[in-house]
C-alpha cells in the first residue's frame, strides 16, 4: 500500500510522512520511502513549485521501492492536487483540506475553473475534510496562537491516514511527545489533532469505500528494528567500523545537500569519541581528513558531486601517499549546482577517473538505505586494510529514503585489522616497503618512536621512499599502485545473479536503483518473460566473476540514472560486450512500469 | 621538555636543493636550532608543508613530515592536530602558498586559535614556478606576470593573521638569524595559533628582476631596514620611514585553544573512555 502526503512546503508533509513510516515500521511492516521536495528554502505560498511530497510504500513482505503510483494521496492544497495527481491510480483515494481550496488558492495553482476535479478530469473517490476549520475548533481553548494551530494540520491528515490503515495511534502520540518534549503544550495540541483526524475517519467511515490493511508477517526475524535512512545508516556504519578497527573516527566535512545529514549525525556522537569538524570549505574537509589519516585516525570526508570536484586534488594526495581515507559521495542532479535535492547516478566516471595522473581508487556503490550501513563498513575495511582512499557512492534517493532495519550484531561483522608496522621493522623500514601478499605498505604514524618518516605528493622511490623522478621507478610505482587496488578483488564477494537461471535478458545496474530493477525483473517474470538481475555494489575492482556472468546472457540491458556511464565502463573493462542501455536523467526514481515496457521491447527486438 | 638533549644536527636530513644565496637555507637552520633549544623528540613533531621553494623544506628534515598540495598545508595540519593533539604540529609554507591559494585556510586556522605554528618563508615571489608575482610582491615591482610592474597592493601577513584571530604573531629575517631562532622557539612554545613571517631573499628571481643585487646585498638591505619592535617604540615616525618591524608583534594570552575546547566537550559527554 502506497501513501503520498503532499502540500505546500511548510505544511509539514515531510513530518507527517516520516511519522507514518515510523509507525508502520514499528508495527513490523517493511517500508520504502521517497521524500520529494524542492531545493528552495520557501517558495511563495500555494504555488506549483512549492509543493513538497513524501511517498511511502508499506508492506507485509519485503518492499523494494516506494511504488510507481499511490493508493492514497493527501493533497493539502490545489497546487499539491495539480502536481501530484499524476501519481494516483484510477481507484486511489484522494484526501483534501477543503478549507485550502478557496478561489485564491485555485488561482495560485493556475486553475481556470471553479471545480479543480473536473478540470483535471479526476474521477477518483475524494474525501473532503475541512481540516483547517476542525483544527481551529479543536484547539480554540488551547491558548495557542493561530499560526501554531495551523501547523497542526498535518497531524490531522496523519490521524486520518492512520485510521485508514488501522495503525496504532499511540505510537504516533509517543513520537509527538518525544519530538516536542521541551514544549508540552505543542505536543498535546498535536496529539489532540492527531486523534481528531483519526476520529474523523471513524465518523465518516461510511463515505470511504475502501479500507486498507497491511498485516505484519508473523515469520519475521526476531530482534530490534528501527526505520533508518541511508545517511543515518552510513553514519552508523562508519562508527561500527571505527569500533571494529580500534581506530578513532575523524570526519572532515562541509555542508552540502544531500550529504549534510551524515555530518549532523556524527556530530552528535562525541560520547563515542567521534571527532567531526565542519571545515571552512570542501577542500579543507578532505585535506584535514588526509591529515588525520597521516596521524592514525579512521578518516572520512562526506560530500556530493560538486564537492568531489573540489576535493579531487586532496584525494589524489591520499592516493600517492597511500593513506586510508573514505570519501562518501551522495550523488545529486548535476552538472554544477544541478538539482540539489534530486537523485541520479552521474558521478561514476568522476569517482573512477576524475583526478590527474593514473589514480586508481576503489569505488563502491550502496544499493539501498539499509545497505548504506554495510557499504560504509566495507569502505572503511578496504581503506584501512589496503592503505588506500575509497569512494563510496550513495545518492539522494537512498540517502533520504527509509526502510525498516534489523539492528545488526557487530559480532557478525568481519574484523578490521590495520597493517601497522611491527617493532622489529624499526631501523630497516622505509615508507613504501610492501606486504608481499597484498602489495600494501605498512602504516607508521607520527609519535611512533623509531618510525619517523617523510611522505608527500611527489613521486617517491620504491626502495628508499625519497623523492625520485627516475623513469623506471615512476613506471614501477604506477603499476604497484594499480596492482594494489586490483588485488582487492580477492576480498570482495562474487557478483550475484537473481531471478530466472536461464533468463533471456540480464538486467544490469549499480547502486541505489536496486529496488526498482528488482521489481522490474519480478514483474517480467510474472508476465512470463524470463529476466535476471545482476546488480553491482563493487565497481572498482569489479567482482572476479563479472566477465563470466555477463558473457552467459544473449541480451543485456544496463539500466542507470545517467547517460550510460556504467555501460561505458563495462565495455572498457570487458572486450566485445554488446550492451543495450536504459538511460534516464530526470532527477526522479525509475518507474517500474516504464522499465518493464522498455525491457520487454528489448527482448522482442532483433538486436 | 625531556631528558635527552637534541642538537640541530639531529634534526637535519638530506641536502637542501635551494639556490645558492636563497634565504631559506638560513631559516631551515634557525628552525632546527629553535627545536633543539626546546628539546622535543623528533618523533613527536609533525611538519606539514605546501608547495613552493619554502615547502621543499619538509624533505630536508628528520621529523615526520607531510608534503601536501598547494595552499592546503594548514588544512592538512588541522586534521593531524585534531587526530593526535599530543603532537607538535608545525606548518612550513610560503607567501603564495599561504596567502594566495591558501588564504582561506590561513584565516580560519587563525580564527579557531588551533595550536599550530605556521612559519611563512616569504620571498615576495613565486620562486619554484619561475618568478611570478605574489600577494607580497611590493606594489610597483616586477615579476614575470607583471612585466610593467605589479599594481596589486600587498598583505601585511602578521597583521592579517592578527586580525583573523591569531594569538601570536611575529616577523624575522634571514639576516637576523639569532632573533629568528628565538622567535621560532617562542612561537612553538605558544599554546595557540602562532604565525611567524620569515622574510627570505630570492636573488634568482625577485632579486634579479628588480635589480636588488646578489644575496649579500639583499640581506644587507634587511639589516639596514629592519627595526626591532622594542626599539621602534622609542623612535619617531620620521625615523621609522621606510623601515619594517621585526620581533614579537602581537601576543594574546588566555584565549582558549581549539583542540583543548574540543577535547573538553568529548570528556564532558564521556567520549574519552
């Protein structure tokens, strides 16, 4: 079941949506969320560009996407109705606040006629609720001013939706009292209105023909759950890695949408010894992280596409000094300032090649909100154990999207062992002496007696670690750095193929599109079209069985939210591959139906 | 600071490759001697440098050194200090490195009052890349990119740092080696952000382009025009005309240092266990 909350920016739709997701997850459903809001701080009230939406898909079984269309649409004003109606199915229920559908409001949303429904040709069931009036009436003796009362409208809508879905409203009460703990009168006002919305549903029960139940499956893994979004999961993954490795976590960062929440989250955890610095600019964020790595910390920097551009020089210093560093790029629409709050996958080639010289760097792409935890943990493990910077690609969709997360047991996670110098090496050790198995240099940090050393951006002699422009040495060092990254393939899992074992079409993707591609594959198999999915999380190095897997299929389509960066990379790595492409750069998630249509056309074609 | 006595020779490494007559040779020696005076074990020192003639110094020292990218040494150094506050973190940079491309990092480190000692080897030119003008090339003088004379005005680096919040600033010259040693020592001992401008000489580019003569002549100019700040206090404006001040120029005590404040927060919430 999919619910979409929409209204003016400032109508509190994000909070309503988040709370509904949280309540559902707490009751044991799986969820997948998609907050869809504009980049402006506040567009003019009631306008079409100011509409803020939050879509959540609630399911008894595993839920893979927030859904192409919604079953219930909450439209708090005419602009929301106009822009969000396209997400409705013919049988969707639309809930509106009739008090916000005045002539003036209709004008702001550029409606010509008095009846917005007939103008849009809407034949859906509409629940008309005079939400503004009811909130005012409910709180008239509360002592609160009108502005504050108006801010509770979203809770009315939430209460109504909770009734529709038979949710336990006491969970909502608890969330409100926690959120407004310092302002009990605000908390109670919102709780009252939440109940009002719920009762309104009960009382007008007769006028809504559909009722929704999303039961909890009994056979669910026991344990503690929370709903979590990708950014928070990434932050937790970094902390987990710091604990596992015995290293102190250092984050040098700078505010940038949509990555800032990772900095916010880590800044709160000083009680776990996490050090975060909001630096003066993106470059200082990365540079200070490299400095922290030199001094022995688990160093991280977080950003989005434009920040990766700025940080490239400092990242390259980590490449040549072979220091551990994790760079998290939460991708957004580009190029340049682009679409700060919208998602795409267009930093892949920048991550792989956007630096001067031969600059090999491992690249990992998280596949879902909860996978951000595991991906961040793995990025740290690879960075530390192989003495290399690592780029972890996330994107705005999974960073802001939520899912139900089963709290892991850290004992189930692998150890992280930093490759420190050993005391007996003192005296003979040079900075680029390597472990013969892994090709990884040994880590000495300032303060270690007997292991003073000089490193930096100039090319160094393999033997002595001194500055060297010797031709054979540069050739050798270039190859050693490349080989070190290639050897990481031995430590990463094989590529998995899901779906039909003898599929006619292999769908290929990477990163945050996993849920949608999986749903498309499922839909095709249900239609009797044999499809399989190979979804990549490790991009550089590629899993060792990549070529073998890809060569098995007659037809392959690489579906990505870019103009074909991953397809181009695969062609470069594997000779003679014939790949179809599905490319979309709209700043919106894939629509499963569109994927299926395109994939079935590819299957049907001769090429 | 500790039982073992160190001499300047303990801190030296390699053979400096600066031009004969470059003022940086003198500063490197003063630097080693200052550290020997304080007696810090070399493995507890981290020297971070940027890019330029100045920053090559990192290759000629027997400490932990990190030779970084142009203009960013202070940013790297901030991370080193935060990650291990027990290290003595010193930055060696140049006039272009610190005040042109690196200007932003300089003023913020001053503002934070983080315990770094930043030594700017100021030779009034971009030496390594062949003689382009810098933010400290005097108004009217020539560089390869200002063949008709530089129309930019200049920074007064210690003043810039002081205005941005540095709690110790000073200036010394390649000529006044003894004073340089004392100033560098004072800067390192100061707990907070210290900025020391070391006026160097570049006979190869700045000197030749602007007909300042050889290294000896340029150093003699420094001798003739530098006035110690304590002496200057007793001189008239006419006497100070055309001169520049050297010595400890500003010092602020009792302003809390960045890493101390940071660690206090961590301790307060129990993160140091």
